[in-house]
């Protein structure tokens, strides 16, 4: 039996018993069966072998009320951040006096690395 956090009320969740397949370098459910959960935070697995086990949780985003709004806000904020980083690099590059300051060199390198 493995314990996991409860699923949020507004999401549809499913749990699957898996193990790490070292040959394929991925999670596999071969030889494992997900038994009926005794509670919302506990799932029992039955496997025919011994190895590293886990429960993969799958959340259905279509049932989440704010998925589209959150995606839009994330996209807009990401674009604004990229514009701000670009402007920072341009402004520091344009002014010779700013380029000489150690703090501005650090800021420029940090801003450029964020691109």
C-alpha cells in the first residue's frame, strides 16, 4: 500500500501502480495491478516481482475550472518578462557608463542568460 495526497475536489484523478524498468529506462506497469483504493489517499498495488515501485497520478485538466485562464495568464506574463529582459540588455548595452559598473555587468549576464 502506498500513500499519496488526496485529489482536489474539482479534478478527476486516476492512479496507476508502476515500477522503474532499468532496461527501458522508463516507468512500466507490466506485472503490476492497481487494486481498489481503500481511501482517497491510499492505493494498494499487487506486483509479481520485487523492484522500485511508485504510483503515477494522472489529473484530468479538462475538469479544472481555470485551465484556459491560467494558460493565458502564463503566456502573457512570460511575454512581458521576455520583453523586460530584452529591454534590460539593450539599455545596459547602449550606455557605456552602465557597462563599466560591476553590478550592471552582473545584471547584464543574468538577463542575457534568462533568454
